[in-house]
C-alpha cells in the first residue's frame, strides 16, 4: 500500500469572515438552534435550489455530514447536498434593499436570475 501525503486537498467550503459573523449572529438570536445549514433540493427554474435552514440539535447532524465549527458558530451540509456544493464559497452581502448569503458554486453549470436556483 502506498500512502501519498503531498496531494493537495480540496477545500470543501470557503466561508468568508462576514458570512461566519452573520451565521453566529443568527445562532445567538436563535440560541435554541445548533447550526446553520445549506440544503440542496430539486426544483427551481434551473433544476436545483438552495435552502437555508437551522439544524435543531447535534443529533440531527449525520455521521457523513460536513460540519464546520468556529468560536461561536456552526455550519452543516448534509452528505447528499455535498455532492452538489463541494468547493463553494459563501459570502454575506449587505445591500440597501436587503441582505443575503451569496453562494458561488463552482459545480454550477446554469443558474437563474433569483440566485437561489442552479443546474449541474
């Protein structure tokens, strides 16, 4: 058996500091929730859509789910959704008429104007 130790590892997610700060604020406001999660569901005008939700408790995190923790926050993506969003960058955008998480997904081959729907 050969073990290769110098292979580059793909970063599963890049969550900007502002996005982490916003997730932490949301979890403080909803202190009965365990984490923020990004779920991929079928639907939307491009085939798949993003859905942001709370994870109720640590028991709701699967053994194969992606979990990223920092000082006062947690982010989870379920095992199936990871197939569609690995390598994604998450940014918190603050604008005059609304603020939101922006998802830059390198796996996406199509998207729609709403920013919530994508195709692979």
